[in-house]
C-alpha cells in the first residue's frame, strides 16, 4: 500500500503540469497526498473492519469527509457528501487507484479479484471500473507471490483484454490527461513492466504525463509488490502524511505482519 501512496505524493505536482521525462526530483516541498492516498487508506480500513460492502461505503465516506479538499472527481464528490449508498456506474480510474490493499489481503487470486470487484463496485460499478480494479489487484497479487513480469503481462492481457503491447516510448508522445480506467490502468501496468526497480517504476509512470498522481499510484502499488519500497522513500513519504493516516498504516502493517505478508 505504501507504493500507491508514494506514487500519489510524487505525482501530485505533475497532475496539472505534465512532464514527459524521467528526470525530475522525486520529492518536492510542494508535493502532497491527494484523494488517491485517502481512498487507499479507506479501503485498507474497510478490509480490516471485515471487508463487507457496507464497510467500504462507511470507510470511504468517513475518510472522504475527513479530507474534503483532497481532489475528488465530481461524481465521487457528490456521492461522498450525499446520503446515497448506491453506485453511480463510473468507469473512472478511482476504482483502480484505491485497490492496493486488496492485492495484499488474500491468499488466492479468486478472493483477490472478488474483493477488488466489491470494493470498486460500491461506486464504480461500470464494467470498465470493475475491470480496472480487478486487474490492478491481480497484478499486485501475482507480483507479491513471485510471478514474473512476463507472467503478469500474460495474465492481465488474457483475463482482462488490455493491450500491453505498446512500449512507454510509443505511448508517451500522444498520451494526455484521462481519468478512465481503460486509458490509465494499461499504461500504469506498462510503466511497471518496463521498470528496473521501484523508483524507476514511479519515474516511468510520471514520464507518461496524463493523470500523473493516479497513474503513479497504480504503478507504485504493483511495483511495491515486486520490488519492495526503499526505506528512504518510505520515510520521506511518511513526512507528507498526517497522524490519522499514519495510524491506519501502522495498524495495516501490524495486520499484514500477523498474516505473514511482507511490506
């Protein structure tokens, strides 16, 4: 889950100021956490509270209202501050950017995909919204259980129909801001597939442009499962978080340790 948060924080200053290079300072004073981090934490808490549909709704509304200015999309924001508990058929990339914790929580792919769909579907119940979350969680599960990049690529292409054949150099020139799962998740996975290590994966994602914080959050969530996150990057990202978010992360780390998972 730390990987998603790092990607969000690093990408926060580039969402509306895209760059097309891997050469940039990883952290800046102007960096900040956004809705990607807030909802990633919310999903983690929901899993720890039982992982039922109502747990996800309650946690998202709780943390969304705690951080009302985190940069939510228009439809999600309307849902967040309403009394509605029904989804609104979104295919936005918000379903994928918040699903990192799901990829770590279960022992089987079947459970992982089921819960990713459930966590997405409380708001993003469009087939593309579900697919974006499932494919991200599946890639995390495969990476953390020792599968190769070739195996991850094959699984994602076969199971979800994403085209992962284009290279970053082919994607980058024409890639623009896009909030859909279908135009964010495949690019984020490709940024991981072409990476050499965790930091390189984040730099790959940012270099594409687009919805930089969300793109890097998705890439970072998979890269963490494959490489781990260097301690200095963890420590630096921690500085951007406040105590309520840190407390959930501490609890999450404790729960994963009990399950034998490695952060």
